[in-house]
């Protein structure tokens, strides 16, 4: 793509195929295609650093940024500020690479849920998948049920859940 004629760099199918073969090829795509969500998702999911060539609007697009940081946590450096302030984005970035801490919003750096050791030890998600944060606040024998009663806070938003396990 680097040496392709201008009309080829503006051809969506040509660029998509080039990105599938080498995601860094997106840097030579026509400017209009750097704002194409599908093209950039294809690129960042294969190489998170491709986020640096994305149009500004896509560097603020949650799905595009999550795709990038799940592939390379350090891609957080090219995300727009609002994405660097997003807990889930920051958690995914730190889980992938603890060096991402330096690019997350300063107000998140003190959040214990985002400490690399805690983020990496999250037993509910594997590297590259969505992280589920769960904090059990109560666990006891379930009355009349013969199992365990639990109450927990789930997700970064802190939704309360409760139930009985067999």
C-alpha cells in the first residue's frame, strides 16, 4: 500500500485486504479510510498501535479503542482523553500491558482496581477478553436451600447482585 497509486489507497477493499496482511499498512490509506470504522477495527484488532493513524473521532470510539488496547495496552497513548478516563478501557489496557499506566488519566491512577497485579489476577477474564470485576460482600450458608447465599458488586459501575449457589 505504501507504493500504491492514490486511487488504490482510497479503495476500501484494497485497503482492507492490505490491513489483513499487514495492519501497519493502514498508515498509507487515504485519509477518508482512516475515519472508516470497519477499516480501523480490522487494523487495531491485529495491531493496537494502528490506533495512532485513526481519525480523531475513532480514537474516541470505545469499541475501536478497546480493540486496540486489548491487542496492545500501550495503544492507550493514542486514545482521546475521554477514553483514557474510561475505567473499562484503562483496565483492559493495564491487563494487557502494565506500561499502559503512564497513559491513563491521572485521576484513575490511584484506583486500586486498576493496579496491574489486581487487573492481571482477575480470575473472571482471560487476556484479551472483557474483564469482569466482582467483589463478594457476603457469603453464607443459604437458609432452607442447602447451598451458598452470596451478595456481590459486579462491574466497574458497581451493580449489586445476590443469589444462591448449589
